[in-house]
C-alpha cells in the first residue's frame, strides 16, 4: 500500500490525467507567492520523436509536459511507445506510476511481468528494477509520473 503522502499525490494527479485542472491547497504543491500559478501546455508543442529511454529499444514520441513548469516538484509525461518499442529495465530512485491511455504493454518489476491495457496503472516502488514494452499491433500510450527529489534548502522542486 502506498504511503499516505503519495496517495494524496496520486489524487492530485488524477484530474490532470483525465484532462482537468488540479487545485492544490498544500504549500508543497504551490509555487512561491507572487509567481506563476498556472502553466498550460499544448502537447503538440512539446512532442518529439526519440529513441526509447533506458536502452533505446525502438522509437517513441515523448511529451515532456512538466518541463514547462519552473520550480516543479514532480514529473508528468506522456510517452507513446511505437510498435516494438520498450522502456528498458532500469532501477528507480523514487516511486513511479505508469498509467495506460491506449494500447497494450507488459510492465516488469523485479522480474515479475504483468500485462497492462487502457485504464490500468502500474505503481512501481523505489529501488525496483522496472521496464515496460509495447505489445500487439497498436502503439502503447501512457502517462509516466513521479516525484522529483527535494532541493537543498527545503524546496521540493529541482
């Protein structure tokens, strides 16, 4: 079972995953006073084709959505794995969520493999060796979300 703070983090993410707006009341989720309080990103503006991360297994379309948010505390990305592509096995330094929007894939964590399809999420834990690969005839579209490490001096974002 995820920790209470991470469950709250996931609840805050859910509206974004579904296309809505997130309203945060926790100071850890808000930018410093007097700064931008809303960033809107059109995915077509941040889309780019690139090799799959962690091994360059096939081609992907990456949407680095959260890169547009300064002083952010989390990563929120959309990734499309083209047919035959995979995010190679790598060790996590944080908890991470893969949420499938369309297509099918197989996620691996510490040697255990599970099939995922649209509407399913995999919660992956810090320290696990994880990866995901596209299976079938259609591209696998997923959201990848994870917290960033805290900055020195107490700020939550890099």
